[in-house]
C-alpha cells in the first residue's frame, strides 16, 4: 500500500514540473503495455503484454481474451497501464481554426467535433496538438487524433472483468507515433475508488512528505494563477467573438428553418413530378403541368382519360382529382384530350 502511494504521489509531483524538466516522454514512462493482436475493428482475440521500466520494455507474451486467457494477464499494482494501438486504429485529421480559438482550444474543438468529424465529442477518445500558427492570416492548424469509443469498448470490457483499467492509449506508428489519448473519462469512478484505499497511507506519510509537497506545488500554482490572470484580462475579445459566432449560427439556423417551411407550403416540385409519372399510364402523356400553392393542373392526351381520375384518387399523394374542362375525343387518333385538377397532399 505504501509503495502504491509513493508511486502515485511522486507521479503527481512530476506532473507539476515543466515539460523540459521531466526528462521522460509519456511513451517512455514505466508502465504495463497492452497491445491488441490485429486491428481492433475486426474483433480482438488476443493481446500482447509487456512491462516497460526505465525506457526498456520486456515482452511477457500473448494472452487470449477468452475467460481463461484474460485471467492469466499479469497485473502490477500501482503501475501505469496503457493500450498501444497502431495508426490504422486511430483516426487523424488536421483542422484549421481562427487564431482566437487558441485560448479556449479544448472547448472550441469539443463544440466543433460533430462538424469536423462524423462523431460527437462524447463518442470519442481524442487529443490534439497545435501543428502550426499563422499569425499574419490569424489561422491556427490543429492536429486531431480520434478513437471511437464503440471500437474500443469490447477490449476495455474484457480487461475490466479482471480489474485492469487502462489509463490511456499510446499510438505506436505513423505520423502520430508517440502521441497519447487519455481514457480518464471512462475510469474516473475506478480512480476514486482506489483513492479511498490510499487515504490511510497518505495520512501516515504526510509529515515525511511535507517539505517536498509544499515547495514545488505552490510555486507551480503561483505561476499558473498569474498566467490565468493574464488570460482572463485578454480573453474578453475572444468571448465576444464567440458570442457573435453563436448569434450568427442561430440566425442562419432560423433562415434555414424558414426556407424549409416555405418549401413545405408550396410542395417539392421534383417529388410531385415523380409521383405524377408513377400514376400516368404508358398510353397517356402530358402536354402541360402547373403547380400553384399545392394546386396541380395537368393537361394531355390519353386513350381513356376517365381512368386517370381513378388512378389519381387511389394514390395517397393526391386529393380530390376531377376534370377541370370537358374531355374532347379525337377519333382519328383514338385519343382524348383532358385537363385534370387535383390537390397535392402535405
């Protein structure tokens, strides 16, 4: 229990240090590494497990995901657990945003996720990095890494049955090699449950850790508060721009709804024309078609015009069909000239 607490505590202290002082990349931290054998989208039958320590990884073997195989997976108490996936399992995309979004990039990306991808933000594990900043043109290029939760759910469920809850996903190859996707949203409850067992040990060790606990965290907190004060002072313009964008989106949505409503009132011409084509038999043809406020007038020739009234009445898309003018028969052509009026249903 004490070893788990010390591992957790010093990990928290290390996270407070600037990145250039940590000296260890995320993919070089000590961890239990679990890699699916094969693409995750085609069903996973086995996983490869290794132990990474001091930047060196030792393979432990392959384990089946069946009930017997999963039970044999090694578990190291207190050690970071990561899933290693290939680039083929993770979606990558570079998006361009206004430079003003840099201050609230996480929130902006979450809001824009369903426009930039086929998924909502809550359907994904995702992370991002700023790829380039074009200040003259006020544009920001951001690299997104996306992993649908549904594709990873079977593997997480199989591991969870024996109490293995991964902390994050590491990308093994491709242009995003070395990048990580956090899984904290999925295992927050597990972390809180584990925290209850750490509290008694933490109370016993507080005196010994007081000096280290006070110095680095409070210096880091003071620096962070000063940076936040500067961001708040300069963030009003970005907030006003975001509010303007929201108003513009609302206005465009109302205009789109109005256009759709007006189209519904007068009917969709192509749909109505397709319905008329299905009703009119092969021995009849139209010479004129007029649609005005869902009032349809048809003129043409037919071998038996009277049959058209029944055909239109039987079709659920037209109502009250009737001849709008007397039917004229041309004996030489054995055809009848007709004019039919009907109402188009909503």
